């Protein structure tokens, strides 16, 4: 198993074992970029329990998540094992009320 395969397997496990996962730069308490900060703020505003993965702690995951989703930027949100998008998409969906609905449908509604 190569480092890339290992990272893909770890990413896959996190995505499949958590209702809501945010791959981000930094942590929810200390986001390391504005986009990650905005993504965390949206999730917190919706009161959703979520798992976070700090891609800055693991270069293989940082590169691997981009291949996993075929999406070039971080943060990345996964709900119910499905890729949702980055902070721009999250913001659009939040403002349209679609994000709250998505969490409810995935059984990851507000705490």
C-alpha cells in the first residue's frame, strides 16, 4: 500500500464513519484560513455536530482529499458520505436553506 493509498483509505474511513466531516486548514477553534473559518462558522450557526480533519497536519491527506473528491480546494464538506463542496457552496446552500435541509435528511440535524 502506497502512502497515497493509505491516505485515501484513511479519508474514506473518516467520510464513511461520520455523518458530517469538514476537511479544513486548522481546527474549529483555530482555523488557519478564512475559508475554513467561514465553513466552521456556518456549521456552528446551524448547530451541527461535525468531525474535522486538519489537512495541515498530514501532507498525504492534504493532497489525497483533493483527489478523493476531485475538488481542488480546501475546506471540503462531506455529509452522509457524500461530497457537498467548499465554503462558497456551503454559503450559497446555507443562505438558500438547503444546507439545514441536507443535514436533517442525513440525520445530522442541529444538536
